[in-house]
C-alpha cells in the first residue's frame, strides 16, 4: 500500500549510481523532492538527467545506491509506483498505425478509471486532433500526445523529461498553465530540462547536474539573485584585470584592449565603474547554459579537489545493468526502450 499523504519527500535518492559498463551515467546522486513542489532538474545534454529518471521509474536498474518514490523502493515496488506516476519521455515511440484517440485509450487502460473525459479536455486545451493517425502528426503534435498521455490518470507525481522539445511558444504557454493547475490540485512535478529560463519560470527549487553528479541544489530565488552575466569591455587603452575593481567579477580574461569576464554583481555598479573609464564598446549578455554550469560545477570540483575518488565501476557492479523493465512492470506505450542516457 502507498503511505497516506503527509509531509514527506515524494522522491528521495541516496547515493544513487548507474554505470553503463565502465562509463558512469549518474554517481552518488542525492535528491529529496517534497510533496507539492515543482522541482527543476537541469543540466546539459549527457549530464545524467534521463538516466536518473529511467532509474527512478524502474526502466533501468541502478548499479548501487537506493531510491524511493511515495516511500516505496524504486526497484522492488516499481509496479505500484507506476500506478501513481505520469511520465513524459524526451523522445516517445508510438504505434503509427493507431489514431490519437485509440492510442490514448490504450494508454488509459493501464490505469484505473475512464480517461475519456480527461482525454477530450486536455486535447481541447492543446488543440490536438484526436482523429488523426499518429503517422500523420508533426513532431509538435506528437509531443501534445505525450502531454495528454502523461496526465490522463491524474497522477500524484508527474515526471517530465525535456517536455517542451518540439512545442511552439503558444502551446508551451498552454502546457505551463496546465502544469500550474495540476500543481494547485496537489500534483508534484519533476521538471527536467536543459533550458534555464523554463526552469526559472516554473520551479521553486532546482538541482543542477553535470557529468552525472549534482553540482548544486538552489532555490530559484537565490539563483536569480546570483544570476550571472557575460561581459566584454573594449577599452581605448590596454586592459588589465584590476581595471574595474568590482566585486562579483569572475574568471577575467584580457586580450589586448578587451576585458572579458563573468559577472554576478550589480549592473548599476558595473555601469558606474565603466562610466569613469575610456570605453570603446560594451557587450552584456546572458551566458550560455554550459557557462553557468561550469561556474557551479567548478566549485564542486574544487571541493572534491584532491579528495575522494569516484566509485569503482567494477566494485559497484551488481550484474543488474539491464536496460529493460523488470518482468511484471507496466511500461508506458511511449517508452522509447533505450537505456543509454541522452540528456
């Protein structure tokens, strides 16, 4: 039985690790997602996001460590967990000869209750034609199918892996409205993405993952306060790193008259410092996601420093690295069947 609702972690992992042979997918992953949160999980492609999600859902076996959803073990109790979880994979493979309504009814059959009314409600909001064949749908419309499929049974937990891929801005806005409404009704949302602006818009907290390890877990408000900017200043005379004397100046680089750096301080202070100097040109822009991750992840690397080595993949092996779901579990019709992480 699933424990009664109350203050608890809906998702909890302890040193969760997955190796593909000798290649690490995720290493010593510790997460705690509280009930009622919209929790962001962000990292560049290949960081371990999809490996984490597939391990949580019992689609692949962890090499070591543990995880619980609703207080239930992700390996032993995966069948029970799936009854209460909605999952939207980054890439879904569907039965192309089915029409949309037929596929969604098939999917609803894995759960209790009749999903007909819910299917028509969500299709109406998203502008999804239920009578069209899957084979005739654009990528964007196939993503709409995945959204509806994940929400048909009103899940207690919604796990989304790069959910906005292929959605145009209008549909994306409608999708976010749906997520907010589901969250108001009590659904916990685990929102995995490589787009920082999406996570900032939707989530209360975010875990930053790179190379299979969590580099930081931040409140979104704190992340905004620390928001980095990429600055390039061209002076009339040769520059040096002491030119500005500003707090929040990170990783400065000098190339003749040009000073480039990441900046976490006040824009007003930056403009004031530049106003009394001879500036030929100024560029301030949002850094790339990779640059943001490198800023956070460099702190993690420094803390590890000469520290403890990563786990030995040979010692960690359990012989359970199959990418297939366990016998007796119910795989979503949208599961793409791949075990290797793509995000």
